[in-house]
C-alpha cells in the first residue's frame, strides 16, 4: 500500500488520479469535467496490500432518476384522477338513495302521498328506503282516513240540516197558518196533525242522534242474556207497528243464551225489525232467528222490496234511505242501520246484509268474541 496505481479506466483530474486518495473511504462522489462520479473502495480479499476502487458515472443514473420521477409524477397524477373519479362515482352512488329520499319527501310535503322509493339495496340505505315507504304509506292511510272523516262529517252536517229543515218548515208554516188564518175546525185538526207528525219526526231524529252519541262513549259490559226474554221484549215493543200492517213476527230459537248488553241488542233488533216492517208488504211475515253456525248469530229476514248491490253498499251511511217517500211517511231518518252497525261493532260482531230486489232482505249479526265462542251455555235445542 504505497499509493501506486496499478490500473484505472477512470478519468484523470489535471494528471491526478483521485482514486489514489480514496483509500480508507468506503464511498465518495466527485465531479470531474462536469460529470459526476461515484468512487467506492474496498480491500481485495487475500491481498492486503491491494485496494480496489470502483468508479461509476452517475450522470446516467441522474437522468434515469429524473425520468423515473417524471414517470412517477405522471402515474401518480393519473392514479389520483382515477381515484378521484372512482370516489366521485362511489359517493354519487351512495348519496343517490338519499337524494331520492329527499325528492320523495319534498313531493310528499306538497301533497303527493302516492310517492314511493324503489328498494334495490339490502344494506342500511335499502332498509331506510323501505322504512320510508312504510312511513309514506302510513301517512297516506292516515290522510285518507282524515279526509273520509271530514267528508263524512260534512255529509252528516248537510244531511242533518236537510232533515231539520223539512219538519221545521212544516211546523213554522202550519203554526203561522193556525195563528193567522180563519180556518174551520176540520182544517185546524188537519194542521195540528201535520204539526204533530213534524214534531214526532224531530223527536225521532233527536233520539237517534242521542243514541249514536251514547254508543260512541259506551263501554260494553257483556252479560249472559236469555234469548227467549230478549225475543219476548222485542215482540211487546214492536206489536203496534206489526198490527198496523198485519205483519206476523216469527221467532226461531236454537240458542238459549247470548253474551252482550241487553239494552243495546234489543235496540239492534228493534231497528232491524222496524226496517223490515217498512220494507214489507201488508200481511207478510218477518222472521227473527238465533242460532249457531258455528258462531252465534242473530238474524232478521223479510220478504219485502229488497235492495240492489249499490243500495247495500250505501245502506250503512248516515241518513241514507232506500225509499225516501216510504221512510219519510213512517218518520224514518235513515239512522237505524248505522246504529245497528255501531252496536254490532261494540259487541265485536259482524253485520252482514244479503238482499235481492223484490225478494227481501236478510241481516245477520255474527258474534266473534272468544266469550261467545267458548261459552258452554250456548245450547242447540234443535
């Protein structure tokens, strides 16, 4: 190791060999004639007096590094753009259901309650859309119920005003006639009869309305009722109306007992029989039955004028009459079957109507409560 150069293909610097001064240095960079070189030294195995110096031109590496950096920048930019587009599309896909929810909510707020969102996902957003549809359906149902209730109330008010106007007009007219006119005794009696009928109609209307109000606030306390006693009371109450048209009331009893409110069930039967009397011709027959099929059933059937399908659908409406002239003549106000339906509902029973024009009508009250179905006291007497 006397510092003598054995062989070198590296450039010389002003006649000097820089690799000779690199002894003891592992690596070093030098710039020679504008070019950059890397000198790496190390001992030669088995020759302790020799040092190997490796010289590497770094300009090519610098150019490669710059090219690599440039390529990396372009690739990074491209990857960033692709990722940005992918993220945008992903976010758009994730927010699309929320935007659909927002649009649907806006349309519902403007009154379009038929708006629904297609459910195409099985994740949380799909569950949210499904719950939104359920909420929208509930809102629509509730709104329709409120609309129907408002329409029914308005129809009730209109019909009530109409029902009140006719007898009140008659009462006022005949009262003024009696007060101011010089009439004979016969004319006075006739006018008084008109006044009496108009007053009776107003009284009937007020009683029916009070009964409907009573039913809305009534809490049912069912008791075991004797069917024979119920039928006997019905016959006593309806006897004058039956005799007036010479109609026979026939009873068929296959049940000994029923569970319910005696006053309400008697009112139900009275209304059904009264309707049957008004619809039946002179000298006909009305049948009242109590039987099990297998549920307990109360049934009233007649052979009167009957109803068509459209009348059956409307017969439970407030103040609806199938025969205006006949109902007004007998003081009917079109509330009987409405009251029957409310009484049946209080007893958790179904009111079924079967009728054909010219052949008569059958009204069934089918009880469905567990109390009726499990009562061992309901006996079939054949």
